[in-house]
């Protein structure tokens, strides 16, 4: 495992070197390929860190790749790397996982990919539900997910999220909200 870590550190150094070499005169001619190479190096480093179970380092490497993709205008790749980073951070740093998911959601909503955004709001809600133990924030994200799902005609997924909202609203002693949601779901 230490070998994978060592290789990952070397790949990060290689990526940083490629990025500093793009700042010269030929940046406009060769810069984009250097950036793509740096992104690839960060992704490979992240995967090696994952193999070594170095979750924070893997998340950081995926975030570096996402930031570069974002600057290069590759929004879909940036969002994918933020999701990969979030999956790593879920194992070690819940607030950073939420942060990465929020960045991905912003990209997906800008692209009109509301089902993807909804799924990731649901993931954030699950983090608040299970790890951060913040039911009010979990409710907010389940509501946002339900809203996006309903907008995309995914009523089954929306209803599942709303039932979670009702469950936690009841636990938070917001009984009117819980009753209203249960009544709406059982009238359908």
C-alpha cells in the first residue's frame, strides 16, 4: 500500500509540474493538452490513494481534477470528479463530502440535469441523516430532491423523499407538515 501512496504523490508532483509549465509563451498552443494530462494525473493519483484507503487525499486529488476541468470548461467531467471526491470524503470528512456534492449539484442544475441534482440532494440528506445528525438540513435536502424529481416527472422518487420529510418533520415535532405530506401521498 505504501507503494501506491508513493506513486500517487509522484503523480501529483507530475500534475503540478505540468500546470506550472503551461504558464509560458506557448500556453495558448499547448496549454489545454497539459491541463488534460494534469487532470489525468490527479485522477490516477486519487485512485491510488483510494487503493491505500487514504480517503482525504483521494478526495483532494479528485477535487484538483474537478477544479481543472471546471476551468477548462468541461463541466460534466468536473461534476463527475466532484462526485468521486464526495464518495471518498464520505468515508472520512462528511462536511467536505457535502461541499463537493453541492458543487456538482450547481453544475448539474446549470446544465438542466435535474434528476442528477435531485439524486445528489438525496445523498446530502442521507449524510445529514446518518453522519452529521442534522435532521433539519436532511429535511431541506429531501424537499429539494423531491422538488427536482417531481419537476422531471419522477413521482415515485419524489414521494420517497417526501415520506422521509414527513418522518423527520414528525420527529422534529412539526406535526402539521408531516400530516399534510402523508395526506397528499395517500390521496394519489
